[in-house]
C-alpha cells in the first residue's frame, strides 16, 4: 500500500505514515474541564467520555417502581448484614470514622506514586432508560427526573435560595432531584451541597457559599471538605472506577484537596466517612494468610484490600454479583431433551455450535467476537425458539438492534420491539434501554421479571455496573443469560468494567468466536486487537492512509475526504461517512471538524442554537448513550430530530447540553455504531491519548472503507503495541469469587 500524494484529491491505498507531534489538548473527553485538580495515582488513572452527563432520560413508572423496590431490598439486606457479627467481604465497616481511616492506613503500602489527575467531566447521574420509541415525536425529558414533577412551591423556594447565592435558577431542577424534599433548607444549612448538582464545580460552590454565609464562610469548614471529597469520588466514577484503593485514594485526596485549599484533607475524609457519604469496604485477597510460627495460635485472618467508594456504585456492584450468582446457580428451564440442543448445535457453524452447547448446560455464558459473531447469537436464538424457549437479544443502540435484526431475519425470526405474535414462543430483538423500560421486548411477568427464558446481551463491554445490575435483577429464576461482545473495544462510559471483570474471574463458560470480520478492514482491525499494526492488501482502496503535517492540513484533508474523495473514488456518499477523532477540543477536535464539515456540507446561519435543518447531529438522551441523526426543523416546541428512523423533539433548554453536530464524533461516542465508511483523524496533539482499545474501536467503525488522517508519526504503532486500556478499580471479581467457584 502507498500513502495518498499530497497534491492529489484521489484516494489512494496506504499504510501508517508519518506526521507531526505536539502537546495534547482537550483530548478524549466530553467536557471542558479545568486542569487544576492534577494529583492522583497511576493506579486510579482512567477515563471514558460521557456525553450529556445531565441528560438522563425519564424513567417509566414501571422502571421507577422496580428501581425503588430494588433499592429498598438492598438496604434491608445491608442492615441485616451489619448486625451479623464479623464484617464480611464487601460490606460496610462499623466503628468511628477514625477507625475507618485507620483501616485504610493499616494497609497503606506506598507502592503507587502520585502521578496523574482525576479527569473532571461532569459527574454521571444514574443511568436512566430510554423513552418509548413510537412513531410520533417524543419530547426528551429534563435531566435527573423523578416520577413526579416537583411542587411549584418547592421549586420557587429553591430558586429563591439560588438567587440569594448568585447561582442561576436553571440549577433548581437539578438541586431538587439531587437533594429531594427540603432542598432549599439543605442549601441554606450547607451551601456546598450545591456540588451534588451535576455540572457544578467546587469554585462555583465556594462562590455560592460565600454569598450565603458571608464572614462565616471559611476554607476549613467541615462541610466544604466533605462536599469536595464526595465530588472527587464522583470524578473517579466518571473515570470508570466503582471504588478506589484506600492508599491510592488517601494520596489522591490529600493532593487534590490541598489544591482546593482544604487545610486538613484527612479530616475531610473522616467527616465524609462519618456522615456516610463514602463507604469503606474490605475485600479478601486471593493470597493465603501469612504462615504461623510453630506453636503459635492459628490465625484465621486473611489479607484484605481496603476500598473506599460511593454507596450508589457499591450497592449496584453487590446487587450485580448477587444477580449473576443466582443466574449461574439456578437450574435452566426445562426445554425438552438434551438431544434437541445437540441437534441444533450440529446443524450450526462450528462457532455457533460451541455457543449453543455451552448455553444448553449453563445459566451464564460469555461470548466473545467481532461484529460478524452476531450471526452466532442469531443462530442461538433460532435454536432456542425451536426448543420452545422465549429468547430475546438486547443491543446497546438502535443501530445495533437493527444490525442484529438483519442477522436473525435469516432464520425468519421477528425483529423490532414487538416480537412475534404468531405461533410459537415470542422471540425478538430490542435495545437494552427499551427492554428495561418495557417500551420494547417481552414485557414482565407478575413478579416483575422479564417474561423470557433466554437473554442475549450484545455489545456487553458497554454495560456499566448499574445497567448490568438492573438486567441481572430482572431475569427470572432459571433463565439463561449470554453476554456477547468484543473485548477489544473501549469500556462503558459509566463506572465499572463488567464484561472484562467476568472474563477475568472465569466463573462461567467462555466461548470465543472463530468468525472473523471480513475484508481488509477486518484484517487490519484484527491485527490491532492483538497489538500488531499490519500492512494489509487493499486492492479496492478499502484502507487508505493520508499523512498530514499539522492541524490545518488535517482539517483540510478530512473535509476533502468526506465531501469529495470518498464519494468519488469509493462510491460512498458523505452522509454514510463518519469522522472519528480523539477529543472534542483542540484544533482538530470534533468542534473544529464539525464546523468545517458543516460549512462544506450544509452551510447555514445556525438559526436554532447553532443548528439548521439538514445538519447531522449526535443526540445524547442519557449519559454514555449517543444516537446519530439529523435536524428536521425547529419551532416553539424545540429542535426536531430524526434519529435511527424515529422522530425526537429536544426542548430548547436541553439543546445545548444534549445535542452536538455529528459529522465528527469521538470513539467513545461511536462505539456500538458502524458506517459504510469512516475517516479516523489522528492529529499530532492526540498522540499521548492513543491506546490500543481506542484505535481498535475507531478503526472498527468502518464496514467497507477506512481512511486514516495520520499525523502522529510512530505514536500510532506504539499505542497499538504497548498502551492497553486504562485501568479501573472495581470490586466485582472479588464479590463473584466469594459466591461462585471459578470455572477452571
């Protein structure tokens, strides 16, 4: 392969070339966070983009009721556990805050130096489910909705106290949702509680507190230290951690709180623990207890890892472990004879047959593979239906649902949200959000569980702990669960690494697909997955490398490829080509690229919040969930979009937070989606942000053609060979091992 000549507009095949390098700027993040909280350990380094962190979609009444019931059950179980003698792994410690902090220090090893910072996108609110995708336009709910609108008097009272503190009254809905009843009194008593509202930063809360408290506002106020501590833990959750290692957190908080002018970081942590804002956990380590000297009394103490985290994610992770243990330990539903499963396996492809055999005898199975492996999931659904079982697949995005529907259509299975109303068991494909809300899928039985026998979750790496916990809790006893996905892609936008943790724990069968993704693009992506950036033969210009020297050339070449070269030389129109770049900011981020692409492809004055009819947009109805569509019109009701074939109306006040131009996306936004052509832009200032999973995800979004605008010199090859996924601290493996023996 050769690179594209600088003087021609034709697309030529090529391999990774050379370019310029510069300092990274606003790379791989969805928000414009300041960089003043720079000091946390390598052990807690990580991050994933969150789009529209304040834009949670409204829960249906059924989902809200189930969530409330689940939370109450969890609290009851926790109260019971606290009364039962010694502290078990994964439960809250008893004792004073000083005792808790002493436990952290007792295991502090000092092995991990302070090096990097918490990233500071907005805190991620609890993931909500999607509104029902019906043919008529559906308004997008305001963020952090409750099942009922707040009383006008309560909203007025909160707006009043916000006004006294100089804060915008637009924060009132978020404050009511975060603080609940009496939010105005809570803010007067503790102004730093404003930090619990998504998007509010410590310096803004400080200004609010100064306005309300006057001379009584001091940097050493306990309330301030407590609020900043919780805020920093929220930033860790945004970076993907469900908890943090005690020593690492102690060092990180000490450095970060000191930067925030908190005079006594240790006291701030103690106060947060004492107030129950943060919890301490002990998880048993796999290592054996230390050997006892001869004649010494035998000790039953085992080494433990002390972790600190927020209750919300701790409850979700423990609930997920309980739910998965129940699935693995329950007997699969009666389904005729074992011969039926074996016959179905024998008639399928080799990989599909292995999957069918594994599912026949186990409640939980992990299935790994690229996009082409969805054919094996479709074969499994066909086999289950032939045995009289109700099987459903759930994808992360409407696009993923449609792709799976195309696969199952080969077996004359129903697709779409309604399933099959004819003879035989109901089988079909839904989105995860639609399944949880009840807008799609089989519905729920009288006990509130999904009315199905088999659930196949596609794009499983995109499951965060809260969504995964809701799915596991919703499965009826005896149902089978298959988590299927590509372990090489970027992890979920929300906290946790559910699929990776399950693969590492080895508590259930794992079936690896032998079905490769086709063509030169598939060959290139497969190599990236194992750390190799290989040259591939691309006789039809399926893979093209375009070297660039600087940011200006990168933007020019990207626009040229999308608007002219790819449509003319490859035959793929601009509307079917997606640009992917590492970050939103910088000279070659999504903002700059979208501005240039709009000027070329759909120029206009941006009459409604910067948008015009025909603009391609990325809509984020909930954190970590992006759908791509286009603007239809704008009126008094808001911005009218068409996303995945469905009309959506975004109210005027939500447009800025939940809608971006979508000709260019980040890889985190694009994960789970695919296009006929993709143009991946690697500017020099993005070199430090590249990782193997990022490259794997970005390159894998292309179905037929991939162009790489390459300006990072050897950084691309180095990232593919040497830079893995950023680590996340989670508790799921330890919780699972305490309940389920390893599969071996």
